[in-house]
C-alpha cells in the first residue's frame, strides 16, 4: 500500500456498506440517503446544448471556451452580486469534488501546513489535506478556534453540507477580514448557494463581504444540484485572479479539461437563470409544504450550529 493511501480515511460509502445491508434486510426496505444524487431530468435547454456540441473531435482547453468564460463571469455578477469579474477571475473544473480533493496538492501544501474546514463537513476537505500530506484541522468558529501560524487554506461551506447552516453576511465579512490579516487563503464552497431555505445565502464574492476585491478568496460552484448535472461533472471556481492563474497553469500540465460538450452545456445552463430558479423552486416548494404539513420538520438548531445531535433528536 502506498504512503498516500495510508494517510486516507476509509471511503465514506464503503464504511456505510454493512449498515446498508442491515437496513436493506428490514421488511419495509431501505430509505437510502447516503448519496445526494439528483433524480429530476436534465433541463431540455441544457441537453440541446450538449447534443449540439457532440461533434467535438479536438481537445478542449482547460480554461474553456470564451463563450463558457462569458457565461461564468455573467452568472457570477448576476447571481452573486460580484462586480468587475473578468475571464481571469474564473476557471472551469471537472466537477467540484476533484477540485476539493486536489486543491491542497495543487497549491503546493504539505507537511507542516494546515487545512481547516467545519467540524461537520463534506469528507473530501479532509481527504484533500491528507493527500497533500498537510494537517487537517476542524473548527466551529474559524476566528476563535484556529491558530493562523501554520494555516494555509481555510474552507468555508455555506449553505452547509450536511447541516444546512447559512453564514450571515457579517459573519462572512468577519472571517474574510481575519483570513486576509493573517495571509490565509479562503476557499468558500457555495455549491448549495441557490438552495437557501429560511435564509438568503451570500457569496464571499459579494462586495459587502470582500470589499470589492477578490484578493485571497475563491468561491466554488457546481451545477450538479442547481441544474441536475451531477452526471456531467460541471463546476467552476471564481475569485482571486493570481490564485486561479496558478491553478490554470498546473491544471494545464495535468490535462484537467472539461469535455467540450459539457462546456457548451454549462454555458447554456448558466446563461439562462430559469433552470436554476426552476430546480431550486421545484425542490423548495413541495419540500417546504411537506415540512409544514408535518409540523415544520427541520434540522434541530444544534445540528445547524454544527453540534452533535442524539439520534432521537434528528
């Protein structure tokens, strides 16, 4: 076994297999909530764009087509409220998971460096740190809990997976200011930003949070849930041009290219806000109604704060 795999935890869904077998033996079957994969159809507009670009025999570029970059910058400004976004501020990636998993390595982090992420969080933040040989560190409040001396990468996640917690604008502003003061790079996982429930999520790229400059901050966005494109592996990052320029060069050498038809589909999805609003509304409307009929079912407050919750309280 290699030194890298020695550092990795057990793959989460492998760990769940014995529990899945036990649940499947129940007379009424299993309710499988292990992987949050979309089941609704891919919007027709996106499928048409994919098919129209199917005759793409040549290699795509890592940075994507100009049309894709136009779509990315336009969406970031319209939907996130960012200003002055240029092509140097965006970079497509092959699904957000590969970016999360390989980011510490691509940033050149390693032994002696720390990567921090929320205590209850997407497991790939930890995996990325361990693959690079860096030290994973968890937090409840990054400003209060973390020593910035060895901290090189700070992951935020709002809305949170799995708690649903949304960081308020003033909280994001406080964290970004603290990170900049100490030279800590912030990556904000905002893949669920358009699926706010009781709060209106805000991006770190909003001028009220970042002060109109993207120095030291990058937002991560995915089309897997907002457009039902988990099967396409379509995502992108936006923010600090210097950081993204370095990542672009590294990813060019690694051949980390989004397929040309997926680039076209992504541009179509982001160029029309209807698929996003429709998907988000389709999720929130019936789910909210069902929750209300069930007496307002929701995650306990402790879970939304990232605190452990006894099974009986869930």
